[in-house]
C-alpha cells in the first residue's frame, strides 16, 4: 500500500506527530513507530486507517505504478488548487523531502 518513508513524509506534510496520527487513525503510536523505524509489517486494516486519516486532510500516496513515482502530496481539487493543512498558510506551497535514511525536512515557500 505504501512504504514507511512515505508514511513519515505524509506525517511531515500534515504537520502531525506520531501520536496525533495515531489518535486520528485509531491505532497505537507504537505501531506507527515500529513501521517507520523498523519496517514492521502492520495489518492491511491498520494501513487503511492511516491512509484514511491522512486523506482526511487532503494527503494522497503515489506509487510507481500510477506513473507519478512513489511519494506523497496534497491531492489537487478543482482547477489545480491544493487542499492545504491547517498549519500551512493559504498562499504557501509545502514540499517534503525525504532522504534515503528517512530524515525529512519541510520546506515552505
């Protein structure tokens, strides 16, 4: 469904801690930590809960099969406008870079 790096990037894009995502998705924060840091293999139902929680703020996962490459982004609505999270300003673009080591930084332009 999605990788640990994608989940970490999606959390950064949403501006959420593991604990906040866990609360919104109805899963244990430790489950998220194990997946992100150790590559554990959570149940499909857990991954679906995480995906739905992130989708609720407009985040979607992309993969190589859809031609967009593996990653995360804000889903576009209407005429190219993105649904932004509550932490980003209306006129700011937000980008998340994820390194191969799993570190990330959020860049607001």
